[in-house]
C-alpha cells in the first residue's frame, strides 16, 4: 500500500506546474521524507511500547514462576504436616486405648481388693466380738465363783456354750455344774466344792488370758491387713488418677492434632487453588506475550520494507 502511494505521488510530480509553485520533484521528495519520518516515529513508538510490554511479560513470568514454586513447596510441607498430624492422632488414639484398658484393670483390682478387705473385716468383727464376749463372760463367771453368788450356774453355762471354749474346759465346767447341782440337794461336802471351784477359777483365768492373747493377735492382724490394704488401695487410686489425667491430656492433644490436620488440609486446598490459578495466568501470559512478540516482529519487518521502498523511490 505504501509503495502504491509513493508511486502515485511520483506520477503526480510529472504533471505541469506553474513557476510560482514548488517543483513536483520537490513535492515528491518532501512527501517521501514525511513518510519516512512518520514510519520512523511509528517504529520507535512501537519499540517503546513493546519494550514496556516485554518488561511486563518478564515481570509476570518471574512473579508467577516464583509463586508457583513457593506454592508447590508449601503444598508439599502441608501434605507432610497433614500426614504427621494424622499419624500423631492415630498414635495418641492407640495410647489412649491402652491407658483405658490398663485403667479398667486397675479399677477391677481395686474393687477386688476392697471386696477382700470388706470380707476380712467382717470376719474380724465377728471373731473379735466372740472373743470379747467370751472374755466378758469368763470375767463375770470368775467373779461370781469367787464371791460364791447364786447365779454361778448361769454364768458358767454362758461360758460353756461359747464355741471358742475348748472341749476339755467345757468338761471341767460341766463336772463342776453337776457337783453344784448335787450340793444343792445336800449331797457333796463343802470341801469338795471349794476344791473344784478353785480349779474352775484357775481354768477360767487361764482361758481369759488365752482369749485376750488371741484378741490382741487378731487386732494386730487386722491392723496389718488394714494398713496393707490402705497402701495397695492408695497406690491403685493414684495410678488410676494418673492414668485418667494422662488420658484427658492425650485426648485433648489428639483433638488438637486432628484440628491441625484439618487446618492444614484447608490451607493445602487454598494453596492448590492459588497454584492452579497462577499456572493458568502464566500459561495465558506466555501465549499473549508470544503472540504480541510475533506481531511486533512482523510489524518491524513491514516498517523496514516501507523504509526501503521510500528510499528506492526517492530521486537521487
């Protein structure tokens, strides 16, 4: 098109002109110079705009390339954080289950120990009551015999009925009670009564000492059993309490790690979305910059052709 325009200008220069007008040749030269100057100015403007555009392309490419790399690194770190948090939560869950099993076992041991202790104490209380009643009965019977009171038979019968009294002692008491019964009928002599009552008193005093020793031994045994139970129960209670505290702590930590995993998953999704957007932006920018670069190069070729054509048509 520029070549046809120049040709038309050149042909018009061949037309006749008055002496007062600029010569046709000069007009052609001026017009050619004007076309050349205009083309040069347009070429320069295009070069400036393309330089700005190229700078923008480079900046976008650099920014998006760095962003894509950073987001890729972040996604990898978040993926690792998710795996670690979920693994921690699983481990904590297993530890909590073990602690719960152990705690249930300790609670069962504590319950069993209490059951044994309650039974021991019940047996102790019954035996202690028997011994106490036996000691009291023997003391009353001894006092009755020594004072020769009328209720001697009744007091001795209470002693004889006590299951803790040995058979030999019961036989002696029964023999004395038979003698007492006969004396009441006027049969035996007073000396015989006195002799046997002294033997019964001695027997009763020995029985009383024996039962008191048994009672003391029983009380010591009860104190020892009670103390052992208290130590065992305190240890079990402390272990159960510590386990429950640890379970609560691990349960809270497990919830936190699951929360960390959920947060990391959300952050990872955001990072993946941003990375995808940056990748699309980079792809679109590369395509746009390539197309614009090709257009610029084609325009530069066209501008160069116009300058050559104008130079060729300019008269020498």
